[in-house]
C-alpha cells in the first residue's frame, strides 16, 4: 500500500523496519528490538499526510515534514478485535503524539 500511494518516496529497505521484510525479498532489518516501528517514514513532501487527509484524517500537524512511526499488529480475529502492544510501544506513543494546529 505504501508503494502504491507514496511512489518513489517510499523505499522498503529504508522505511520498512520489520524482520518480516526478508520474506518479501528485502535484506533483513538489523534492529530487532520491540521498540522499532513496522514502518518509519519521514514525510518531507507531505505525501503521506495528504493521503491521510484525503481518507478522512483531519490535518493534525503544522510541520511540513513529519516523521510517521507506523506499527502493524496482527490479531487472531477481525479488524475490530483487541490486540496487544508492548509497553515500549505504548511509551513511544506517549512521546510522539502530534501537536494539533
């Protein structure tokens, strides 16, 4: 999905920070800590921000360049099912909550 919507701005070997990326033929990600987000993307051109706004998110950050940390979790059920976050991820969210304009 990121490749489709972000085009050449998204580079899997840089932005995809999961050990699972090797299953798609990319080199393994070296940092295996639970604090690593699945994807980290510096949105210098506002491409991801504009995509999110087009799909219902309100403008949530004043800076033109925003760093997005995207964590992908799985569940044993559907999209509405509960999921577990590692305490380190919860702490990360509390640090990176965006400032509203």
